[in-house]
C-alpha cells in the first residue's frame, strides 16, 4: 500500500466516524450536547470537506459512506474550473505509465513524480493538522462526557 492510499484510508475513517456521530446526534433519544461541541463538529466537518478533493474524486463513485443529503449538497456545488484527480488516482496513473514504458522515465515523468511526491508531503502535513483538530474535538467531547471520534 502506498502512502497516498494510507492517508486516504485515514481520512475516510475519520470522515465516516464524524458523519455517523453527527447522524446519531439527530436521533430523538440522543443526549443533548453543548453548543461549543456542535460548533467544533461543524468546523471539523468543514476542514474535512476542504481536504476531500485530495482523497476522493468528485461525483458518483467517489465516496461510499455519504448520506443522500451530503451527496445532494456535494453535487449542488458549482463545478470548479479545474480539479486534480484524487492523490491515490494520480499515484496509480503514474505507476501505470512507468510500468508500461520500456525506457527510463522521461523528464516530464520525473517532473510529475516530483510534483506527486510534493503533493503527498503536503497531504501528510494537512492530515497532521486534521489529527490535531480531531484531538481537540475529542477533548471537548470528553469534557462533555459524550462518545468521540477515533483519531486518524
């Protein structure tokens, strides 16, 4: 498994946990939460939404663990001018290009490898920041005596 795949799995696990947690809070028998915890959850979800294009392709077939409401909201957003494919897709595409070519990598391919390596490094830093945000959220959840999200 490559690094980009590991980062994607960590992201998806944290996102799925937060989505399930927020859905559980909407149930009638759910415990009442302090407003600061709900706000932190919303802020955390926004941070995850900002990271989503790194790990999940936009549109159908990308995410499997989203609610119908989240799917509609995602598809209702205007299409940006250009969005890079998810990081793991870019890695797989480059690996396929290199495996199917008999000569040494071209300058363009070496440049693309360097770009992908930089993107993986940046994604790792962003996941570290997300881990810190999740830990702060979990501390607030612990103080409110409610279940929390596993740290990616």
